[in-house]
C-alpha cells in the first residue's frame, strides 16, 4: 500500500472539487464523513458529505415553500481510491 489515509482523502476531495462545475449545484461544506480500507487493502473507500440547496420543486411542506431562507440538504458520495496509485476509480451516490 503506497498511499496513506490522508492522501486517499485528498485524492477524493480534489477529484470532487475538479468536477464540481459538472454537477450543476451550488455545493458547500464538504467534509470527510467515513473512510475504510478494503479487506484486501487494494482500495480506500472515502465518503464525503456536502450541503446543496433544495429547489422549490423538491420542497413538500407549505411552510418550506413560503419560507424566506434557503433550505439545504446533506448529500454523500463514496469514492473508491486505488491504494497503490491514489487514482480515483469511482464516485457513487451513498443513500442514507
């Protein structure tokens, strides 16, 4: 295993920030949520969480629709990082 836990997190965060413009949402408060080394020690699984604004069409309660403040929801992405090279192999949605 060549890269340590810190480098795995940095790789995931840099990858995510590099494609942020393609996601199309205003993203804020990116934080490390979970990290795990695979049993065979070939991959790091890094979960990053972030806030994104909820659009009015996603709101369900009348009080949410008429409120003045912007509502946010927390989303999570799981990144698979090659433990030898630090290359991001995948990014997936983590359902909560």
